[in-house]
C-alpha cells in the first residue's frame, strides 16, 4: 500500500501538509483499505488477484488494462497492467505473468508476478484449480515531485523510501461451465509501514479476496451474469463489489457495478473481431471525493486465441 508507506517529517510546513491531504491524504480511507491496485473490470484479468485462474480458459489470453482513478485530482492513482496466461498441453497446468505499474503522487510501485496453477476434476463438469504466485515488488517515493513551500527543503533532494520486496500469493478457483467461486491472497508479505494518522509504525495486513458469479442464459442471444468480489483486511471494513453484466450475441457487453460506500460504475465492451475485445468502465464516486474529481476511467484490451478444440465464449465472463 503506497499511502501508508509515505513517512512524514516535522519539517513539512502546515500548508504542505494540507496540499498533501488534498492531493493524496483525502484518499486515505480507500487506500488504507486496499493493498492491491483496484480494478472495476477485474473479471477480464482475474489472475491479477487469483493465481489459480491462469489456464482456466483453455487457451492463450492476453489482457492489458489502463486505469485513471479520480481524474482531475492531483496525485491520484494511475495504473497499468499486462496479464498473460495459458494452459500447457495437458490442460492441468496453467502458467502466467502479471506486470503492473502504479503511480500515486510522488510514489511509484512496480511488480512482476509469475503464476502457476494445477487443476483437478472433481466431477464431470466441475474443476478445482490451485494456484501459486511469486515475483518481486519495486517501491519508490520521491518527494521532489511534490509541492513544497521551501524549495530548499531537505525532502526535495532525497528519495524518502526505496525498497525491493518479494511477492508470494496463493489461491483456489472452483468452476464449471456457467459458474465460479474463488478464494485468494495475492500477497502473504507483511511489512512495517509508517501510519500517518497514528504517527507510529503499523504492520501491513494480509488481504483476502472472495469472488463468485453465475451465467444465466436468458435466451439464445442474451446472457446475464451477476457477480461479487469481497476484499477483507484485518482492522479495516469489508470492501464489497457487486456487478450485473449482460452479453448480447457473444459480442456486445453492458453492465453496472456497485462498490459499497465508494462508487457506482457503468461498463461496456465489444468484440471487434474474433478473439479481440475492448472494454471500458466509468466510476462515479459516492464519497466526499466527488467534489475533487470527475470520476475514474478504465480501458481494457483483451486478446483470446481462438481454440480449435472447443468454442470459447468471447468475451468470456469468467
């Protein structure tokens, strides 16, 4: 989590503190409640939060995501992610890679995680996958990119924090042709971070994800999928995301999403040609942040290699 990792110095003038509060500190509720980057269209790159997902499509899948959160608010999060995964020849083993870059104010965070999954059949129509993820996280804070009253402030000339840490995660993913349930921990690592509110050292907590969804065939052309994503972190409230998406003619997607006490979102997507999908979402903020930004924008580009062995729904809901 970037925000809670930023140390404070008594040399920062009161107005500078106010600037940081407006630019970054006003995000404290959500940023302290989330360790991983937040995505509205997580369903198109589920492996970013659950390594057991890799290989589940039965074919090569490449997803690129760009998210501009709280547009118009200086220092707000901007995130880019690239995810690639595919099964091996026997379909029991899946491999993948997620690369992510995030900037929040003067802080930057980059991580690369390799994912591995092993799938077993628990019934003729049900599969259970176990996944592991391992990688590296590069973290850097540079206050020279901030706003300060005193141009000679010591903080302007120094990197406040630079670190390299390992990333180790795990997950399970149970699914059939029309439904799925997943439980995961993207990173088991904990760290001692500076808590600005308490002005003391606090331990970063492990974050847990629970997800699920079901696809209903309304008629030969329309499909409907309600879904949920729950995030839990010790000492912080649950973050609950519920969504409802409609797929028409295996090509056009429209949906809405609600993140409890945070935002309501509109989602749209289209398969431009076989295997290539473009998605967009807009988040309208429901918190006090709505006075400081014009919403959040997210774009997804996805390529799913058509499979000759079986028909792959595109865009697939899960």
